[in-house]
C-alpha cells in the first residue's frame, strides 16, 4: 500500500507558498492530495483589508 500525503493549505498563507518546493518534491515520491482550508472559513470569514 502506498502512503498518501494529504496537504491542507490556506491560499492566503505565505507559508503555504514557501512550502511549494517541499510539496513538489513529495509528489515525486508519493501521491499528494491537496485540501483547501484556512484561517478565514466559516464563522471566521471576514474581508481582507489593509489593516
């Protein structure tokens, strides 16, 4: 059985973009299934402002 990496990412998170090379390398070794998530879902949803 091949393990699968489930990658939960936040499209508004800079760390997720910084992890892109790690995810690319992981895809060479095993299946990677991305799951969009994040800090601004559901009741935490709010407009993004300059503040």
